[in-house]
């Protein structure tokens, strides 16, 4: 799965989770999206797990620095 | 689509959910029904959160959301509850409830419950959920000294009991207590179940005794252990999410957990379903009776398909035995539709199990409406089971109050779908409930008789009614509070009181109470009316007057008034005051006090009215029923009994 496709699907997830139309890119961080706190981060991960049919380890979830890393993780998991 | 319990497979899938949420005007008067409609889909945790935000916007816009009941729920637990709160708020809508949620600070269960000044205590919730699992209870494993493990069970139970007692005293709340799911970490293996002192046995012992402690406590049991076992303990326990975010179970299961919890809240508010309407062809048997004939339909042991439909009938019969009313709505000629009930040897359901049989060519919405009328039950107490998606869609569209489960392609899963949906959740059971299905059936016979009878009083006399009056007492309390919380139509003020309130009324001076039962030649109707009067000087104000619609048009209202007046006279009361508070549902009793001869005192713009009756100038009437009184002090001589 290419990063472009991941971004397309991720945009819908961000709409559902944050009610936010903010443009997302590799460098987007939690500080850039309104309402992205530790709680909605859990909901974001749940939605990603459901959409891409993947499971993340707690350590992986904790280490993510920006959206780019999340997308990298998804492509790595969903691609295999 | 595969059948997956965590995805609530009895609900239809949500399409364009985000757009539909955005299209709702939070201030509009139809917002409440749109909220309910949206909630009636399979929603994941993010969609539930979206719906909860929409609910919040409606509340912020001052929308009264009148058709929704309200429950104030405090959450206390040893894990992260923040994901749960919006899920519960949104799921509540599915069950006709606007749930107000207060989340206790993380890890502060005991402080919040024990301190009368705490946030929870001051907030005065109706219910407090104690979401506590094995991690926060002193349940210990001690195989060399099993006594220690047993002490741990006792300590755990007394901890929960302390919380329950304090929540009742400090917050005025009933508690919802959870059983504890087992932990799949057996020390030896299967032998754990046989060896005293293992953690598995401690948890089992705790769960059993916790369940035994519910009884008439007024608290509610949430059997999370059973839910977790049904889903699978391996799936339930999610150590990664516990370690990372202190989530007490796999967060993907939150929608299922919330639905189970909200069933309890709905049952607590008297909103459980009471009627199961069944389609026939390809629902109760395989094939089409009109086409395939008696020999051609699939039903009974010997074939997989036949056994699948047998299990649907077993499910229906089992529900009927606990008092769920069965009805039939089928597009068929009546004679053909009845044939299997009369002549198929494998049919478990017989004509006498069906309270109302509608086989015709009308649309099903019309038929279900007719069934509701015949049974005098609200559409929101109905469940409609039909294999045909078009019929399901039609009923969902025209009768949104009716619950219409999605069905999987395989009839083997019809019954498990109904069980999984939990439409008929109850928090108490009495033998009267069990007889309810019979009562409604007898009622249908009565109504037919009524059609034939020329003069109403003659018909009523032929029923040989016995009306029984008593003040509130311990044996009647569960049923009294059940009626107080579920009666909507014949209910003058729609004031809700918990079992604790009812128990207080038994003792309080200045309160006069009545529980009324009615029996007749067809059977015992059980408790059909509840009265609460509050005394002020020489006035009794009728705080609560509610009746079961089953006994309408039988002059029971007049008999009840006569009893109130008789008792008022004994107590030296001069005036009885009645009040009508209008709701969406109780238009049928707008003229109640006028019909009974009260005089109008005042009427507000909102439709609320106050009425008075002069005790001295109210004469006794001769009514077509025998009066029996019991339990009043001082004992009143039975002078008013007529006929």
C-alpha cells in the first residue's frame, strides 16, 4: 500500500476522530490539530487499527512523533 | 458479512454517518428522534464520540429532547473511564435515554464514595457504576494457605459493600456492581479449578457472592464476567492497553460494553421491550407455506435447516415463559398461515401462545400498529423479527420506535442474534411478570367479548371483578417501583421514584399510598394501579396516579377514586386535589379528573392543570366489582363493597 492511499484513508479518520479539516502531512504533530490529546490519540489508534486491520504494540504507539511516522508504521504493517 | 458480536450485528450498518450527524440542527424539535435514529446503527467508538458531541450540542442549544428519558450516571473505577463516557452517552440514545455522565477522578473510587462532600456525592446521581476489576480488589492466590484466599474474597465483598452503602447514603444513588472476568493465567492449568486457593476460584467465589448480595438491595448487577466470557477472555484482556493507558479491557469492545450497560439503565427506567412480533415464512419455518404447503416447509429435527427454525421457535417459547408477549405479522391468507400451527407435528409454537395473529396482505407497519392497539401496548415495547430486509426497512422507516434486528443470512443464527441484542433485559423478575403473556391473551378474549356485549355494565358484571386495595408494603415494592418507572400513558404526573423512595414512603407520615390489584374470571391481572397522596393540613394532593392500560374501560378508575375518598374521609381530609402534568405520552388522561367529577382550579399555558374534589359532597356509587381491603391501620370495615 502506498503512502498516498494511506493518506487518503487517514484524512477520513481524522475527520471522524477530531472533527477537524486540518490538512495533514508528514510533519503534522499533535500540537497542530485541535483536540489531539492523549485520550483522542487512543481513539485515533483504534480507528487506524480498524481501518487498516492492523494491531500496534503499546511501545510503537508511544514513540510516534508525527503523522509521517504513523503513516510509515501503517505501510510497514499493512504492507507485510 | 461475518457475524461478530463486538460489532453489534443486530444493528444495521451506518452509512454517511458523519454527514448525517452534521445535518442535524441541534435546536430543532425533531433532533431527539434523529439522535435515536442515528444511534440505532452499528457504531464504533469514534462514531459514538461524534454522536455524543452532537448530543452535547443539542443540550448546549437548550433543546429539551422531550422524548428521551434522563438518567444521571456517575462512573467510578480503577481504570481509564474517559473513553467510556461518550460511548455511554451515545449508546443511551439507542435505548431512549439522555444519560448525564459524571466521571470520578482517576483512581479516586473510595474517596468519592465515602466523602459526603465529594464531587460524586454532591452531584446526586441516580446510579453509580462501580467499574472495578480484579486489579483493584484484594483477591489473592494462596494455594498453601487457602484460608487467606477466602479471606481475600470476604474483604473484596466488604469493600464493594462499603462503597454501595456510602454511595446510597452520601449520593442517594443505587450502585451498579460488576462481576469480575476471570484472568486466563492458570497456575497449573485445568487443575486450578479443583485446587482451593487459586485466583480462579477466588474470582468465581467473589462473583457468586456478589450476585447473591443483589436481592432486594435496589442495586443492579452488571455481569461483566459473562460478557467477557461470551466475547472470549483472550480477546477481552488487553495487557498492552492496560500497561499503556490503563484501559481496563480491549477498547474495541467499548461499544458492546456500553450497550450492555445501557440495557440496564433502560430497564431501570422501565424501557425494556415486552412484545416479540414474528414473521412466519422463512422466519418461523423454512419456505413459504402458501407455495410449499404443509409437507414442503422446513421445520424440525432431521435437517440442518429444519433445526435452525426449530431453534427460533424455542427462543420465542422461552421468552414467552418469562412473560414476553408473542404476536404474528405475516403476509399470508389467514387459513394457510394457521395450518402449520394446527397441523404440523414439529411446530413448538401453538395458536394459544400467540396473543395477536395478523395474517393478511396489509403492509406490516399497519399490522404492527393494529397489534399495538389490540394489546394496548406502546410501539416502543415492540421487537419485530423478519427475514425480509424490505419489510425490516419499511418498519424501521414508518415505526422507528419498534426495534428491528438485522438478521444474518443463515437462519441458524437468528436465535443467537435476538439473544445477543438483549432487547428484553430486566433487572427484577416476579411470578407476575411470568404470567403477563397470558394476561394479554386473556385481554384479547375480553375485548372480543366486549364487542359482542350490548351494555357495558352488564359485560363488566359478567367479568366478576375483584379489586384489592392495600397500602405499599415490602412484598409489593419491586412491582410498585417498576410501575412508577415504566408507566407513561395512564400516568397523571409521570413522577419517577426509585425503590428506595418507595420504601421511604411506606414509613413516612403524611403520605397515603395504595397498591391496587384486579382479578376477574379470566385470571389475575396483578397490580394495575399505584396511588400516592401527600397530606397538607386537611388536603390530600394526589402526587401519583398511574394505571395499567390493560384495565381501561372497566370503571376501575371510579373504584380507585372511591377508595381514595373513603380513606380520606376516615383520615379527616376535606379536599382531594389532583394534578395533570402533560407529557408526549399521557394525552389520554388529560380529562381524567374532569371525567371523575373534579372541578378545575387552574390551568397553565403549558397544559398543566389542577383540580379539586370536595370529600363531603362525593357520594358512593355502586360499581360492578367486589372490593377487598387489606393492611390498612386502623382497619376499615368493608362497608362500601357493592354487588
